[in-house]
């Protein structure tokens, strides 16, 4: 068959047909251990019975009505998310980028409400916020932006984990209305900032009446060992975006607002035809209920410690391993050289991994993996890296 797909992706030839938990099978019936979970999406693993059942039931009942009508499942989902986040309101989108678009629009309206005509948002170098025009403009990676100029205005990039840079801007620029930042960078190489970084950003935002907007699209939903990564810092954001694991594969994103950012949007200011439809909300409710019942935040914390410690033990004497870092089941292994070919080597050996920022092996396994599967990940990945670095 002729391939009529646009050429924006460069997929590997392998194609999968079936999954169960952390296992997945390709068209030849070969089995793989999935240590990537569809890029942090399948936190409950593949074909989770509770999610599949919820989707099937809802699909047989009612999938979509539009936001012209009240959607009870949306109200329930907002309630669960606000309960876990200690926030006030939610808007639902179909993707992460759209959740960030909502956050950016909120920040601009917040600025205009304070008579700031040209509101500016501080964003970080090395960040990733999505591929729409506004979110790629916010993203701190020239590769994501190249070819799409003119970029959307209103973003000021500063180095990640650099509090002084933010303080300097605060004294110089009266048009700043918000900071948008990832608690741990995902696409940017699993960079973990200083332990008090988010706390300091929180203080600066409070001092200057800015919104602290956290992109928790990758770090949220129990991934790092808490419901949301900022909960390691005992702070609350004013705005938080979610997507990825929220639907375990059902496309859904969310933009949550705390009291400072609540009630900014008025009817007509923002919307999405599909956003928060019954099917997506039902899936997300099943995801949250499962995470609650199985206490997956705590499980991710335990498993993350086991895997990181295991990798550190095995790779202790391996020259070329610069750092093993992360939180919970968001783990990066930085090597001293580009290592993109590791992805194909791992695939060959029956394990799905990813390499980001050229030289960081990234692991984002489902949160439901067994101890044995965690051990297999440690063994597979450390052996792969040892072999790779010995050549
Ligand atoms: C994946 C991701 C996005 C974009 O989400 P999409 O669903 O691909 O639009 C934004 N921010 C972060 C931190 C992400 O990991």
C-alpha cells in the first residue's frame, strides 16, 4: 500500500497490535516489555480492564454532546482533579498542547485584567510545551521552532533552574504576568532542578502577583511518586496543565486553575468542540479511580527508588554514564555521547525505551509494573548501556 501519511514522523518499522499491562506484542507476535508507556501516557499499562470497561460502556451509551450542554462526567472529573490538586477549576482539552494554550490564554487575560497591555510569560530554555504555534513559541528548543517563524510573541526564555535570571527579569520588566515551567523537564532530558527551585519561583510569583503555571503534562498523574510533581515541594501552582496519563491513551488534557486564576474565562473566551466529552471524561475518571484504589503514587515512588538504585549499582563502574536521575518512574540516564541507536538495539532485544536530548536514555514505564518487571528493566537497560559504552 502506498503510504499517504505526511512526513513529519520517522516511525520505526515495528507495529504493535496488542498489549496487556507492561507487555506489548508486534504484528509478528514478538513480545516486548514496555518501559516507555507510549511516552508516559499508559500509566496503567495497556488494555487496563477498568479503563477498557469504562470506555466500552460509555461508547455504548453516549460519547459526545458538545459543551452546549451540561456534561456531568466533566463536573465529576474536575472534582476529582481539583480534590487531588487542591485547586478550584478545570478546563478540558484533547491534548497537552491545547491544555497549555488554555494556560497561556488565561495568563494573557489575567495580565489584561491588570491593565498590562503586552503581557509576557517567562518560560525556560530546554523546555517543551507542545507543537501548536503558541506552545512551540513557549518551548525552549530552537529545533522545535525552526521553520515556523514568525513565532508567537510574549515569551521570555531564561535558563532552567536559574533563580537569579528570573529575579533580574522581575526588577526590569513590568509586563510579566506568569511563569510557565515543567517541574522536571521531560523532552528536555529529565532535568531535575534544585530541590527548592519551585518554592523560590512560588515566592517570586507571590511577590510580583504573577501566576505560577506548572506544565505537569508528563510529570503529573502519579508519575513522580506524588499525584503531581510539585507536591514534593509542598506548594500549589496557580495554573497546572495535564494530559498524557490522564486518559491512559484516550486523548484528553486539562488546565486547572487555583483561586488566583479561577473565573478569568467568561463564556465565549475559550472552548473546544471535543474537549471534555463524555467518552474522554469517563476514561479519565476510570484512570483516577484506579490510581486512587491502587495508591499508584506510592507505588511509583517505591518502584522508582528500586529502579534508580538498581541502575546505579549496575552502572557504578561504567565509564561514560554521567548521571542517573529522576523522580518516581520518570528516570533519565545521561551518557557522555549521543546514544539514539540504543532505542533500536533495545527494540531488537524486546524492550521499549526512548532517548531524549540526544544522550539521555529515558524510562517512563507504566506505574503498574511488577517487581520482576522492574528488575528486568534494570537488567536489560544496564546491559544495553554497558555494551554500548564498551564499543
Ligand atoms: C507531551 C508534552 C506536551 C505536549 O502534549 P501533546 O499532547 O503532545 O500536545 C507538553 N508539555 C509537556 C511537558 C509534555 O511532556
